[in-house]
C-alpha cells in the first residue's frame, strides 16, 4: 500500500504540478505587489485613492439638491476589480505568455527540418561530390 502511494507521489506529473503551484504562489505575490504599485500610481494621478469602492452612479437628490446617501448604483467595487484584473492580465501576458511563446517558437524552429536546397544548388553539390570522389580514387 505504501509502495503504491510512493509511486503515485513520485510520478513526474505530480511533482511538476507541485513545483508549478509553488512557483505560481510566489509569482502571485509579485503580481499583487505590482498591482498595488500601479493602483497607487493611478490614485496619485487622479488625486484620490486607488480604491473605487465608494463610486456610485445615478445618485438621487432630495428637494434641496443634496445627494441621497445610498441611492445610487454602487459600481465602484466592480471598477476596482476590473482595474485589478486588467493589471494582472497585463502582467501575466507580458511576463509569462509572451516569453513562453517566444521560447516555444525557438524550439519549433530547432525541430523543423531544413528546406531542401534548390535544384541548381543540389546539382552543383552532386558535381562537387563526384569530383571529390574521382580525385580520391586517383591518388
């Protein structure tokens, strides 16, 4: 029973998955820090806080023209989540997906067979090989 468990744990895919989870967790901290920095910059540029949670639209007003608290549609939480998502998607795309695609492209180029030479080049190569063969047999 323990041997079966050991075989299961030592299976290549499971070990690779464990490494991927650990690296993803560490990378998550990097992305979170990057997102917080960018949200802070957005807050400084807009002159407010990077948290849009209290932002509402379609606020109703009373007879005096004052906004009635809690009467609007609270879309701020959605905006904060959307900005955070876009920043994370940007980071993942440019720091993970793009380098991975370039690496795969290089690997694919290495696996491709070279194109056969043009007919005239092949003929010249064949003539060269025949001349080498003739010179080699006469010496």
